[in-house]
C-alpha cells in the first residue's frame, strides 16, 4: 500500500496492526443543517481512532494483503524496508500520535480520499471509503474536513457501481452523511448520485444494509423540492413502493421516509397515487398489520399530504381510514361520561348482554372490556356495524377518561391552520362522534366537517349512524355558532344520501330545526341548498307514490316495497310520518315559493319537489294556492331557455357551449319538477278556478318545443294534456293542437330514442309499432319529425334484425318517409337498398311492400 506521510515524515513505512486499540464513535452528532438526519442503527466501530485513521481499515481485508511501502519523498525512490526498519517506524509513529490532540487524525483524511482514485486497487478503494464513512459519523466538522476535497463526492458515487456489498454500503453511507448537510446536498445530486442509486437498487440481490443507506441518502436529498420532483418522476418511485414490502423493517422505514418527503410536493400527488402508493401505506396504519412506530408515522405523514386533495381523501376512506382533526387534549376535559353506567348501543337502546355480579368499575374498565369482547358473546345478536360501533366507542371513551385520547405518538399534519391525523375507520368514526359531545365550538365544527368529508360511501354513512352521530348532529342544528351549524347541516346533507340514514334523521326530529334554519338563512346561500337537499330527501313525492301504489319485490328480494321498507325499521317515507303542523307554517311555505320564483334552477327543482309533497296535506295545499303559486310557476316557466328563440348560428367558445348545455339541463330538471307540481295542483277545484289556464298553456307549449332534454318533457306533455282537457273545445277550437305538439315533440322523439338505445327486442318492437300507428293516422308533420330526430338509420337496422311484425311496421314507416324526396339520400345512405333487395329475393311476406319502396327510391 502506497501512503504519503504527513510533513513531519519523509520516509516510507508499513502499517502495523494493533487489534487491541479500539474506539467508539458516537453516531449522533450536532449539525448546523436545518435537516434532522435520522440514524437508523447504532454502530460499534472497532479499531478506530480519529488520531490514527489508518486503523480504520477493515482488519480482515488488511490482514489478507501484503503492504508494500514506497518512498514518499518527491525526489527519491527506494525499495522495501525490512521488518526491523518497519518496527522502528511504527514505534516513532506511535510516539508521535500519542503527543498529538484527538483531532489530529484529520490530517489523514486526504490520504483516504486519494485512495478512492479510479487507478487504485478495488480493495484499497473499498477500505478507504469504509474508513471515510466511519470518520464522517463524527459530525459536521468531520464532514467539512472530507468536503475540502470536492472530488471525493464524485469518487464515492463511482463506488456505487462496485460489486462489493461492503463498498456499496460504505459509499451510500458516506453520501448519506454528506447529503445531511444543506450546503453539500446540491453537489451530491449533481454528481449523479440519484441515477447511480437507482441503478444500484434495481439489482436483484442487495443486503438490507445497502438498501437502508441508499434510501436514507434519498431521504436527505428529497428534502429539496427540486430533487423530490426528480425522484418521483423516475423509476425510483416504483422501487420505493416495492421496498414497503421488504422483510427488513429498517428498509421499510427508510422507504416510507422518502415517500413522506415526496408527498410534500403537491405536483407529486397524482403520479404517486397512480403508481399505487395508497394501499401499501394504508396497511401500516391498520391495527391488524405489524409495523414499527416509525413506519406508521411516515405512512401517516404521506397519506395526510395526499388527503389534502378531496379525491385522494376518498381513496383513503375506501381503504378503511378516516382523516380526523386534532382538537387538543384540553378539549376532552369537558367530556363527562357516566362512570357507573352500563354499556348501551350508540342509539341509546339497551344492550342485551349478561351483566357480571360485580358492579361497573369507577373508570370504565369493565365497560371497555365488555365493548371489546361483545362480539364474542353469543347471546348478543348484533349486526357487524353495531359491534364495531360499540368497540370503537368504548375504546375512545376509555382513552378520554385516562387522558390519552391524543397521544404524542399520533402523526399530525397541517391542512391550512388545522392539524389532522389518520385513524382506522372504527376508531375514526368513534372519535368524531365523541368530539360532537364536547363543549368546544371549534372542535365540534371540525368534527362535523370531517364527518361530512368521510360520508362518501354507504358503509361509512351506516357506520356514523350506528355510532350515534345522527342524534348528536340533529341536536346541534340550533347551536348558536354559525360554523357549527354550517358543518352540522353539511354532515347531515351528506349522510341523508342513504335511504336508511335518511329515515333515522327524520326520526330524530330534524324537520322543525331545519325549517327554522331555512326561514332565517339566506335564500340563495349554500346553507339553503343543503337544507333543501335534506328536506327533499325526506319529503320525496316519488317515494310517497311508491309507498302507495307499488308493492313489487325490492332489489331481488321476495318482499314488496312496504314490507321491505318496514322490515329493518319502523320508519316510513309516507306522509303519515310527517306531522301536518310541522310543515304547514306559512313562512316556510312562502320561503319555498320565493325560491321557486327567483333562485337558481337547482334550488327551484328542490323547492318544487317539496311543495309537491306538501300538496298532499289539505291545509298546506290551500295555503300554497293562496300564496300566489301560479305567479311563481309562470316565472319559472318563462326562463330564457324556454322562449323558443335560441340562436343556433352564433359562434361561441367551447367552454361557453358546455356551460350553456349545463344550464339547459338544470333548467330542464326545474321545469319538469314544476310541471309535476302544477299537475298535482290541477286536481284542486279551487286552483283550477283561480288560474289563467291559457297563459300557462302557451308557456308550456313553448317549453315543449324548446331544446331541454327529452326526459324532462314527459311531465310537461302530461301537464299540457291535462290543461287542454280542462280548457275544453271553446278555447282551443274543434281541433286540439296540443295533442299534435305532444306527438311531435315528446312522443315521437321518445319512441325513436327507444328504438335506438333499448337493449330489449320487445321494447324496440313496441316502439316501432306505436310509431307506425301514429304515422298511419296521418298526424301532421309526423314523418318530418321522424326524419328530423334521426330515425331513418335505426329503422333500417331494425328491419334487418327484426321479426316479421317489426319488418312490416318498419317498411310502412320508411314508405311514408320516401314520399318526401328530401329523405331519399338519407334512406339510401342508411343501407336500405341492399336490405330491401334481400327481402324481395328471399320472397319474405313483406317482399311486395319492399319492392314498392325500391321503385320509389333512386337506384
């Protein structure tokens, strides 16, 4: 081994082995870097002392090699020394080293850096990088000494290509230490460390130590925004996810640390989710997965960053996790459970479990144990959701009693000004319900908002219901804090999407507080929209109609609607469950009518639906009529999209066209709901006497010819027919044009759509037979309506595939269409000629009609 001595010596020497000399470095060090570097192992380094860096060489490798010394003098050259000379030199070095300070070993750092050179023996380079790595564990001062020679980084990165695991581990470890200092991080990245680490980690077999050091170096680099983006957009992301399943826990922790850093950049979220990072990280938070505290914290940190996006938050919920706000341990001091109460179901009903002879414990330990083992009790025949609700509630209440509800072990993350953590759904649901029972306004508002965010699936909505969230939310509607009211109503609105939960909300007496809040709120605000959504689901006229007239099997079961509806609950959607005095308030009805007049179409739809339900009550119906409902309906029907003067030739931008289409769809829903309400009101003789039927008829006729979606025209047509029957022949003359307009603008388009889109041969046959009947009766402009709606192509296709009845009706329709020469090109383009020829040549029963049609067409 060729070594240049310090300036005090100008001769060569051999390096003696001194196995009895040992020194232990402290692996943790004070760093001026703002990055907190995490050492994952405490290493004991034998035969090392900063005053004699040569002893840092691996003794196993050193003993296997003969040491050859050369003259270090710039002008002389010489051969080897004998053993006596070597021993003398060694004694002199020992005496010299004994007289120097402990930090005098810094003078030998340059020797090892030169040993990293590419022209040196691989084993020498391996020993040198190993010595430098262990020397760097001494702290920032040692790292600064190494970095006096900037080429050391490039030479160390080159060693990552080595086939030796020792060299790769040492090189990665040294780069890990260097990158922990802010001022050197750029140099490490610019030297190609990320690319070489990527290549290294793709090797089929690596020791856990090499993986750990490599990943920890990436963790240090990923503190910088630029390097986070570079790592996320490389092959490293897939490798990091793969290492989450590694057998070594230290490797998992290191990979989780890198992913937690990558998630700090919002630009990385999409690529991380698409790479599949959510599922492997989520499993570390679940209680049934064995994991260390470190990897749990890293997984929580990464997932909390991803949860800033509402869509990615849904992915977490689908994996059984809930984002829970941290409200502070002080907020739970107001929680005062009954210390001697026997456990009950969250909805307040008694739990049918045999009680032990001893009374309940003072601090709730017996209740906790009962809650944890209730599912093992064969006598407690509970659904799975109820069992989970009991388990979660007892766990969270016990933690609250002993003051450990928010321990320091829970990872937190800030979303705006708030702190959050992630819990398994059983604990998360119970924690949120528990917060609703506190006295802290801010905490309650946060919990209500979190419940709303988590209620994205039927499973979660049912879980909140079983955990007792509904009764607490309904209780808080009249709270004197606006943020609390807003959060509570938003949570109820999201929960009410479920029919079962909606029944529970109604049973808790939600109508009165909601009506009071609606009367006091801004008519066009978001609060009114959410309240109308809840009321619209409770007071739903379509469900009322089903409960009265439909008793067929529900969802494949043998039970009918009424029987199935009451099998799980005694609640119904019938008007019998709603007290008339609760909804007959004149101020409330006036508020709904005002919404019907001058609010966005979405709110108009909700208001019209609720008013339709209320017309079932006689007192409500009379009040609605007296509040000038006709004026409100007329105002809605005169929307700008229903005036029949849309300019189809105006060139607009694509986004404006999309916006206009959305507005037309929303307006169509509103006018359909208003038409249903008007149809229902026409059953009242009082209403028929006070309205101007001619004005309403003219308005609805314009709507029928407008461009609103076809599915929204059905109730418009039904209302027109009912109005025309009430008007009589004196107003409309001997011929009723309304029936013709209904045929042209609702019936014929609906039949053609059925021929186009229906998958049932029976439905298509019914549609074509009905269409043929209408045309054969000579309805004015009926053939033009068929052609205008694009009915020729589906008719030709139906003739090719249908039975004899379909072919007969289809040929009759096509023949009538062929009477107009303008339809000939379209009939030919649809492929009618070859189809007709096949019918003629095969001498099917319809061949004569097909031949007549062929003679009409240009061939």
